[in-house]
C-alpha cells in the first residue's frame, strides 16, 4: 500500500514542474518580459527546492517519511492556490513567490520519495525499482503538456498592428490580464488534488526501513558511513548538471520550435508534449532494459547520444534540429533516477541526508536555465543550447569514471 500511495506522487509533482515551461511562454506574452526575465519562474521553484531540501531531510530523519510526504503535499497545494491572488493582483513577483512555495513542497516530496522507493527492496535492484516508479513522472509531464497547450495557451497571437489598435482603444491591458488569468483554474485543480492526496497519505501506514529509517527507539545502531564519499560527491555534481540540461532544454523548447520552423504556440506546445511522451517511453523501456544491461553503462551511452543530438540541434536550427531536440528526452529519461540511485548506494545511515543533498542539486535547473536565457538574449537560442550539450558530456564522464562507490557499508 505505501508503494501504491507514493508512486503516484512521481506523476503529481511532474505536473507543476512541466507547467512552468508553459508559464514561461505565457508570461513572456502577458507580462511582456524577456527570456531571461521569464526564467525567474524556474528560479523561484528551484530555489524552493534548494532551500528546503536539507530541512526536509532532517525532519524525516527525526520523524520518518510519512510527515515529509504530508508536508510536501500541503506546501504544493498552498503554492498552487496562491496563483489565484497573484493573478488577481496581476503581479509577476507574486507568481514567482507562489512558484517558490510550490518548490518547497516538491523538495519535500522528492527528498522523501526517491530514497523511500530505492530502500523499499534489495539494494541490487534499487536503480531498476526507482526507474520504474520514476516512469510515472513523465506521464505527469505529458499530462502537463496537454493541459498547458489546451487550457493555458489561448492560441491568440496578436500582430504589431493588432497590438497598436488595442492600445489605441485602451483594451490591450485587459487582453494581457485575461491571458494571465488563464493559468488560474489549472493550478486551483492541481492544488486541490495535492491537499486531498495528503489526506490519503495520512490514512496510510508506513513501514520502518533500514539505515536512517530505523525506529528512534531501536537499540541497534547502524554502522558509521562517511557522507562525502567520492561517488556521492560526483553524483551531486552530475545531478546539478543533468537537471540544468533537462529543465533548460524543455523551458526553451517552444521558443526553439517557433524560431526554427515558424509555427505558432499551440503547434509548438503539442511538440513539447511529444518530447515529454518520448521521455515517458524512455523511462518504461529503460526500466525493462536494466534487467539485462548495467545501469551505469546505459547512463554513459545515453549521455553520449544526447551530446550528438544536441550538437545537431545547435548547428541545424530547422525541422531536423527540432527532431533531434525532441529525441533528447528519450535518452534523458533514465538520468535523474539512475544518478540518484547510484549516488545513495552504500550510504547506509546517511541515506536521507544524501538524498536531500541530491535534491538540492536540482538548483541546476534554475542556474543553468537562467544562463541559457542570458545567452539567448545576447546571442541566439542555438548558442544557448550548447549549455545542455556540455552538461550531457559531463554526465557521461561521471558514468564512465566516477559512479562506482569506493566504499560500501
């Protein structure tokens, strides 16, 4: 039952994470901000991830996983409901603050869910088990893709003449505010689901797990393990770079498709949904392939493939580049759970602390997305996409040279 209650959380938290890609394009329109300015939405959510990861890990170290899940869901629900007053005030800063609260909630959920699933069975199969649960994450991403395209994007794209006409008539600000208000119903529904799921977790009995999950009254003390083992430190670095590559690739995907092909927001939104579908296919097929192939080797091969695909997208900004960029999601699919599972291997009593630090590495999604926005504003989107190419190369080096633990408790 705990597995059945926790696994859908991987689906749930993917929705606000991926809706941010649609918010970036929508708020560039409704608040008239630049690419770099729109990246503040990612910064808000990932700073929440970063700042709350250690407190989340410490709270769960003391009281267990269950309060962590409940806290995360309540914060997620509250952040989503804050979209209503933010839209009413027509304040871009208030939306960034709501994203921060959502990020705090997601930090709790990811800090709890990943090590919980990894420890809920034999250590030898932790990568496969975590990839299986994480396979539900891209299903949430696909859901976000359809929801964002259908309910957030209006499909109305005004030309310079129409904008000038509305400005002269004094109706342009009303139009922009109506575009902002389109995001509210989606987030109210999402927030309500999160709060209801918190009640579901509250009613579920959770098991005591090993390592840091041992009951506090237990007389059996787990063996001491060093926290900063080399394989774990490199896992944190690799996770920082990977999340930056993933978030940056998806955040500017719609803008890349528009600039490379000339299609509108709706068509580009459906193509983003397509790349998220590729991500889902990769998760499910890779979880099956890990029964036959070593997870670390697969991580290395997938990283190399994405370096090649990314370079084609940079050098061929056309339908060819769009196809390559779309396909990168298929090979990104295993990276987060595999790096996470490899990083916490052998961490014993430090598992929750290690998990919280790996979640803090999600800050890469904010830092590198901002960097891509600055490069795009100063040069072009094609130049900006060299950032994820470099990140994939670094993840490949991690998989080949640094992923094996030197010390196992």
